[in-house]
């Protein structure tokens, strides 16, 4: 209900942001990674589900407050991440 266009799976880009509270407060993805102390070389390998510069899901870490499921949610998009297993 809250996603209007088609999100894509990608890695970070300049200008990416997350909605971090129900009032619509935003945080730059770069600052989010710094706060979590994720090493700079690892940040480019983290997958994101995004629409434009708005990040809906930092895979393995956090979902945006803007797309969080609530009691008012009518329909949802379920995305599952299954990491590749080395050697298969």
C-alpha cells in the first residue's frame, strides 16, 4: 500500500536515505552505516531495496519506518533474501 512504483535491489548510491521514525525523520544511509560502525569496504557489498534515493530495506539490518507493516496495511510485498552458500 505504501510503495507506489517498483523498487529495485542494488547497492548504495550517493544521496540514499532511510526514514527512521514514524514522523518521517530521515537519516543519510552513509550516517546510518557509520553509526553501526560498518567498515567502509563492507558498505558497498550490502544490498538495498530502494526506490530512487529512498531505501526501504537495508538487507540484514533495517527496514524503513515508512514501509513498516501496521494494522492499517491492506496488502504487502514480501521479499526474502537467501544468501548464496560458498561452493554450491
